[in-house]
C-alpha cells in the first residue's frame, strides 16, 4: 500500500481552504503487502477540504463530473446557504462559491441539461422554487437563474424522469397537502397534483430547511423505467408514506403507508415490472430489500414488506440507492453510514437480490454519507462529510478507480 500525504493552501473567493489529500490503494487502511502497485493519482484519491473559518459547516449533497474531467460538488453551507465546489480530475481545488440569498436550501441533485449542470433551490423569503445553472465559464461557478416557480412552495426533492422532464415534490402550507409537479424537458409545467395531509406537519417540513438539529425525513421522488408511474415519499393522511401516482396526470394509484413519522421507506428505485429495490426504517432500525415485489395499487403498510435488518446502519441515516452497470453486472448499490461513523456502499445483484460486497470508507474521523456517481473512467466518486478534529463538518471526496469498482463484483 502506498500512502502519500500532501497539504495545499489555495486562495478562494472567500476563506482559505486547506486541502488534505491521501492517495491509497484501498480507502480503509489495513495491513497489506508493500509490493502493491502504484496508483494513478486521478484514478484513486481521498480529499478533505478544510476551512480555517471554524463557524462554517458543510453538508455535501451531490457530485458530478464535468466534460473537462473536473468535478462539481453541490453542498449546503451553514445548513441553508448554497455552496458549489469545483475540483480538477485529481481532486485539487479549482474554485468555490457560496450564495446565502435568495437561492438557499439546494435540493440534493445536479442535473445535466444541454451540456450544463442545473439544480433547484428555495427562496429564503417566499419559500418558492428556483432552477439555476452552474456556470463553468465563470471563475467561481456563480449560478445563473434559469427559471423561477412561484407556485411551488417548500421544495423538498427533485428528480429527472425518463422523458427528460422533472418531478418536484413540495408542500402546500395553505392547503396542508403534499404536492408533486411535473415539468417538461424545457421546464414548462405539465401538471401539478396534491395529496391531502390530515395533520399540521409544517414543523417537520421546516426541520429539513432550518438545520435545527431535528430529524430531516427522507423525501424523494422517482419513476418507473417507462415513466408510466411516478412515486414520491412524503406526508399523506396521517403518516410519512410512499405514494405511487399516474405518470400522465399525478392521480394517486396506491400507497405504502408508514406509521406517523416513526416508520416508512427511506429509499427506492424501480427495477422491472413490480420489482423495486427499497430500504425502510422502523423507529431506530433499518432494513434493506434489494429486490422485492410491491403492489403499487394497494394501500399497504411499509412494515409488512420485510427486508434484511442492518443493525450497523446509523438510525435516521441518509440512504441513497441506484442502479449501476458494473463490469457487465446489473448492480443495485446502496450508500449510507454506519453507527461506527463510516460511509458504506452495499452492492447487490439486481437479478436475484444477493449481496455481492460491501465497501467502507473512513476510519479516523467520523463520516456521514452524501452521494455517489459513476465517473467517466468507469470509477466511482463518493462524497460525504467528515468532522475535522472531531467537530468541524467538512467535505470529503473519495475517488475509486475502475479496477477497484470492478473488483467489488468479482
């Protein structure tokens, strides 16, 4: 194993960044033969982006690779501000920018549209929704406003669907209803549907945005492969539930109901037919169901779908699940964090739901999971946050090579 420690200090548009990089052949340091081969720096690396201003906190939401090989990391700063960090193919700092108003509370994904990355955010006063474009030609990636959506209040999650349009889940505070808005590929509104909530849940909604330390529930949206059915995870009636709706108009088809805010679905992706890869929570327990049949026209309880309990997963941890093609294998990859404060990827065979492998990240500082994405070289980019000196939340970036990713399914 080769370990290289380097330190860089670079001037940014705001505070100075101290970038600590560790390049290793395996991210979890264990004993191994010293004859391990050299690792290309841009294929495998670990970066922690530190900041000398101790009162700033970061929480990375997504990472994507640009056409020039650089990486864009979307994050919050101080819980509500929008923060964009750009690094080169080696993970070295290029530039960053922080926006405190009005474009706050960015939603948790970057979307590639016509060669540019976009994201949605919320107005910190009106609570309405904005669409912004990351301007890579600007030295600081200062986002450009593309469109505003004054009727979409409290945006909670956004996703891209098979027709290249978008779903935005939000909350109508006046009607006390969860809303789902379908946007066409040109961002014009196709339809909006609402689903009644029979309790006042605005306090729980605010917890997602305010950074008060209260639990942030796992809001998400998605679609079947053919786009005929959409799904959203949010409040409905008296509980936090997974709703299935008609893709053409948003009419409710069926539900997987939780129990108040104590049980429910934490992540989902459609596989084929009635098969879904899911994770669920029940009080402080976490379960993974990598390949299960779901009656999308039913009115069922999420606790009845079963799944394998994972006692090592941190209670209330963020869970992300994606379908990936890894070395010719259709894989289901779950990303989350453990009670021992490591990030972890669980890799399953999408065909039979068998667990193939697990990969852990971080063994010195505590880590919390952010997101992951395939890279142009067939590797993986994984972002999360770590706590420098045990108490300063900073962005951590792990880059896995194609060789290491492929080894996960061998």
